[in-house]
C-alpha cells in the first residue's frame, strides 16, 4: 500500500475474543463491546461468534448496534435529549440514566416506548485509580453518576440495575480495590437490583493481566450477591494489540539540530490520543529517546497537518530514514479508529483487515466526497 492504512489482524482479534469469551464463562458474567473504543462494523460478524451484545453512548451508536450488530444494546449517556430519547429507547435492551433528574424526566417515556427495556442508574463510588483527570470519571466535580448520599433508601420501582465505570486500562488488582468501595457505598441497594454493570477499562487481554485474580474476585461477588447479573463493557480489551497504522515518510526537515520526519498521517487527525493523553505510541523498529539521549539516526515524527504541535517525541532508528520509508505505529485500532477526524482535509488512512489466510481485505477507502459530506 502506498497510502496510509489501519490494518486490523483477524487472528489477533479472534485471540482476544476467545479469551474474553472464556473469562465470561468462568466468571458467569456478560462481556459486551463498547463502541466508544471500537466500532468497525464490518468486523461485527466475527464478534457475533463470541459475544451477544454491545454498549452505546449515543443515538448513532445505538442505531449501529441495532442495524449492524443485529441486537438491541446497553445504552448509557451523560444526558439524553427530547429529540433522541424515543429512538434510543427503541434500540436499547438496557438504558442507564446518569442522574435522578434525567431519570425523572424520561423513564416513563422509555417504559412506554420499550416496555421490556431494563432501566439502570449510573452511580459514582467516589474512588478511582485513574491517574489522568481527562480520563478519570470520579475526579472531584465529575459530571458522571450519582453518589450514595443522593440515592433514596428505596429505589424507584422500575430501576433494575446500577452502572459504575471508574477504570481505564486497569488490572484486576485495581478492580479488587475499587470493588470494595463500590460495595461499601452501594451494597445496601443491591437487594433491590437485578444487575450491576462494572463498566469498561478492564484490560483483560493485556499480557500481564491477572485473569485468575479476576475470576476469583467475580466468583466471590457472586457468592455474596447470587441474584445479581454481572456485566462488563470494555472496549480496548477487545481490540488491544490487534493491528497497526502504517504510514510513510514524505519529507525530512531540520531546524536547530532537530530532524523531523514528516509523515503522510497526522497525530491530531489520526492518532488524537497521542496528543490528548499524551500517550506515547510504539513505533516498529524505533526506540524512544528520553531527554539527554541521542543517536545517529534520531528523528522527531511529525504529522502533515498545519497544526504547529502535530508532532510526537524523538525516536532512534537503526538506519537513515528516507522519503517513501514505512513508519509503522503499533496498536492503533482501539480508540484511534473511532476518534479520527478530517481536519485540514488530509487524506484519511484506509481501513483494512488481514484475514487468517494472509489476504488483506480493504474494508474502506476515503476520498474527497467523505471530506465534503462532513461539511454538507
């Protein structure tokens, strides 16, 4: 390929899906795909071999679940609107409200439109080990969830579940500590519920994740509350390490002793988490240089947008970079593919799937009409 491309590798995807399916069976819990991290709908036939449901945070995601995944979704949004709540309810098997005011405003309409939709409330345990405030849903002043002091002793009769999300690429040990706070704050209401959703951020497919500890934790929870159906809704765990973004060097420029390899991709457009987090990506064949380090073939990697800060780090390579060379960013499928944009009208990377038989299928290529239609 002489153009940039995201490549999702079917073999790696299936490996993650099989692991998650096995964990779901061992823990007697339901694991569902969060679209906010991964929404490549042309891969949904593969997902349907392993999981039965998805989770949405907007009307468009809910429609994607119903129309492309083929099943009603678990839906949560910080705030539903009058214009969209009806259609969202029609697409939802479970619908979680972020506040009691949202519940009071919309629950009757949801019940009227979709009588079998299970209603939940998002709760805030006021505890999270997420270190970056941008990703911490329990940071002081958060807009997410209801604290225990605001819940009535008796929940409304049609509230059947609690949703609690306070992890980000976390391990089982973090979940173990967090669960203590969740139970301490909210177990008084558990007998009134049918299900509890522990949200996303459980990175069960990461190589060093302690699966056995997770199994132990959830089995213990079942012993304490055998009537509660347990749900996890990670996104990253499904697509973790499932494929790269392949880019190319289009120019080499130098200023004040810094050589920058300008690529045919953009950090702000095609890898926004790298600038937002900031998250330092892994570059195949490249070694990240820390302050004070140097090397003969050291380059800063720059994007091709006109944003001044569209660049990332310093890398040392084992050869001189030249125009046309590939620069491959590893693990660029989760979150990246759903957060890309067409700022500057820069050519958007294609999306491909490398099948288990070694054949690369181009799932989508982008052109002028895609850019124009975003402004239509």
